C-alpha cells in the first residue's frame, strides 16, 4: 500500500487513510514506510463559526493553488452528532465542486471515533497525502469544540474566518480560536459591517499581541465570488515561509506529535496488557468494594512497566 502511495495511486491513498484511521493491524509499519517521503506538504488549518464560509473559501483557495500548478488535499473535519456518533454534515461536505478536479483529493473525517485521537488521526492523514505528493493539505473545521481547535493547531498556518452581522462576532468567537490564528479573514465582505469587524479584529489583535512580535494579517474576502482570494493566497505563502524558517516552532511541533503518539500508544499498550491477564477485572471489583483505590492500581501498572504476569 505504501508503494501505491508513492506511485500516486488514488485507491491506495483512500485505502491507506481508512486503514490508518481504523488503526488496522500494520498501520504503524505503513506510516513508517511512508514517513521518509513526507515533509514537503504545507498544511493549512481553516476554522471559523458555522456558516462563516469555510468550505467556500477552502474551495476558492484550492482553485487558486491548482491554477498555480500545485496539488491539494482537503480534510473536512465533520462535527459528529453526540447521539448517533455518525457524521452530521457528511453528505453536504462530500458535494463539493473542487473534489472533481484533477489534483484534488477530499476526505471527510468525523470528530468522534478517531481511534488514535482526532488530532493524531488528522496528522496521519496529512502525512499520507503528503507522501502521495500533495503540495498543500487544507484542514477545514468548525472552531467550536476543544477537539476541533486542537486539530487545527496541528497545521503549519492557521486561518481564522469571521463574518459581519453575527451580532458581536468577535465576542462570539472563542478566545481560544483568536489565539491560534496566524491570519484572520473577514469573509462575506460584501455585507454591511465588514469594515467594522476588520477594525475590531485589528484592535483586538493589537491588544493580544506580545511586544515586538509580528501582528497577524487581517484580510477581507468574498468567498463566493473569489474576491480577495489571490491576495489571501499571497499572504499565506509568506506565512508558510516564515514558519518554515522558524526552528523553534518546528521543534515544538515535533515534540507535540511525539508526545501525543507516545501517550496514546503507551497507555493503550498498558491497558491491553492489564486487561488480557484479567487484572483489570479484578481491579474494578477491588475498587468497587473499597479494597483498593484507582490511584494505587495505576501506580502499580506503571511500576510493573506493563508486565502483568
Ligand atoms: N454573501 C456571501 N455569502 C457567502 C460568502 N461566502 C460564503 N457564502 C455563503 O454562505 C453559506 C455558507 O457557506 P459555507 O462555505 O458552506 O460555510 P461553512 O463555514 O463551510 O459552513 P459549515 O460547514 O456549515 O460550518 C453558503 O450559502 C455560501 O454560499 C460571501 O463572501 N458572501
Ligand atoms: Mg463547511
């Protein structure tokens, strides 16, 4: 399958993503095999409130990149219903015009059910697309929950979309989102109040910025007509370059990813060992009947380094 990825076979791409998402046997070996072919793609995170124009803008940015001769992968993170566990917007997300273009690959991902955690799953999918030869990978997600914010943070550059006429839209945007933005876009600039929103954002970013650090750009777009998109893409390129040259930033990203994989995989390994030898069931009963406390159980597991027998 990794071979297929390197030969740019679309079917291998779709299959490998599914296998890795589902953590099927051999997924880690697959990731290891493609890893040497990764590191070239530029990863853009796009977030904003529901209906802000994320998908429309993603499509327009994609068109602009395709025109410049780049290949693009899109990961549409789809908020899942807490009740059905399935994707709420899946059908709508799949119906996008750019998905039919040569050089574009679109993949939806639900916020629930990612076995390795949502942000690690997104990182893995990014790498598979990267190894396949995508020059850009865009992760699009509604900036509402912690999970969504965490996933967009894994990108190299984060774009935050606001719109006029949503009451106090800046107020409505979670402070957490403002903090992670590298570039801010006031979309639906054809509507009244766009200038005011842009002004408010600049003022707010001014306050939030550390002395001496560069202020994030605030741009205006009309996503459905494409107005402002070429300017936005130019700013994006500058931002990618400056981040790529920022060693500290890249070190932080590697550290975060390594920590995430380690915490997840080691915890899973230890839990499985503990369950397999029946110790978990015994511990549950012991805690239930007040013979032990959960902290000493966990300390015991750590102390034994996962060797339960
Ligand atoms: N007037 C105007 N409408 C826009 C603009 N950009 C997007 N829209 C419209 O706004 C609606 C929502 O756009 P989407 O791109 O689906 O927004 P989204 O943020 O992806 O929405 P969710 O995925 O549901 O959160 C669509 O009907 C778009 O046509 C714009 O710049 N101006
Ligand atoms: Mg959308």
